[in-house]
């Protein structure tokens, strides 16, 4: 079994560096743009709902909203990194240059996933620092916050890699984003506590794995959540493991990589 090699002469760190530089070189688009989006959300909701609504009894709505916005930025950016990279490589015809070196499917998998996790965490950190300049945000359980941020990045990175594998054109990738990722994100508790929903929609939310990443992440700030953080941890870790196993299986077969 070939395992990732971290020495300077192996292909794994080279591919990882390439994927990191890919988003770092266009930081205005990949890092600054999500900050602007979050500021717009905060400006709108602060004007409309601040002082009129509290969550968990004592938390102002804008304060409650910020962790959800941070996690939404993390999820979207972690998904975008591997999915856009793979589809661009396929369309431009340079995917073969990744397959020619003696890289195992595990090394390719972890290079894409780790780069996506790094992008998601950088964006999340930047969004959080900017938001804290406008909102008094507590950090009751910082370790839980970090754990769920990393797991959320991992889940969306693997989903992005999977979407990049199965998509052959940008419109197929866009369909994946518009009809799966975006609805699952917006209906996962970014803007609301699921306890405010009717019973039917509460039940639906419990089948959405992204809900558990956001709820667990929010627990790291307020030490309060809609479900037990241990339950959320088990669900998110399980989803990451299942998606990783599926994607690694497809990559081992060379699914849509070797024609």
C-alpha cells in the first residue's frame, strides 16, 4: 500500500502546494469576496432584526447569526477548491499531468482535501475576525469550535472532490452546487434555530448533515445548541468517513480520471 510521502522529492507536497497556491494567488476572489458577502448579510440583518429577536433566550439575533455566516463561508469555500480545480484540469486537458507522476490515489485525495481544508479555515478565520469587530462574540468552548470547523471543511472538501470527479462540464458542477450544496446549507440553521420551525421541518433538518456542523460549531461559541454536541460530532465524523471511503474507492478505480 502506498502512503503519502512528505519528503521534498515526492509528488504529494508538490500537488498540495499547487492546490494551496491556486487559491492563494487569487486571494481577492477566494478570501476577500466572502468577507464582503458576510458584511452585507450583517448589515441587512442588523438593520432589520437587531434588538427585536433573541435566540436561546438571551442571545441577540445578530450575535447568533455570526457563527452561522462563518460556517457558511467555510463550507462554500472548502467545496469550491477541489471541485473547481478538477473540472478546470479536465476541461483544459492537463489532468493527465497529475496522473503521470507516481502518485497514489490516497496522495491525490489528501492533497486536494488538505488544501480545501486550509482554504476553508483561512476564510473562516478572516470572516470571524472581521465579524468580531462589529459583534460581541463569546468563545465559550473554543476546542469544539475548531473541531467542527475542521470536520466541516473535511466533509465539504470530499464532497467537492466527488463533484469534480463526476462532473464533466461547469454546468454539471453548477447544478451540484445549486441543487444540493446551496439548499442544504441555507436550510441547515445558518439563519435560524431549528426549534423555531414546525415539527415536520425540524425532522427534515435532522436528516441534513450540514445542520450538525453548524449546530456543533455554534456550540463552541455559546455552549448552547439545538442538539447534543456529542451527537453532532458523531454524525459529522461518520459522514466524513463514509464520503471519504466512497471517494477513495472511486479514485482507486480511476473513475472519470483515466479514459
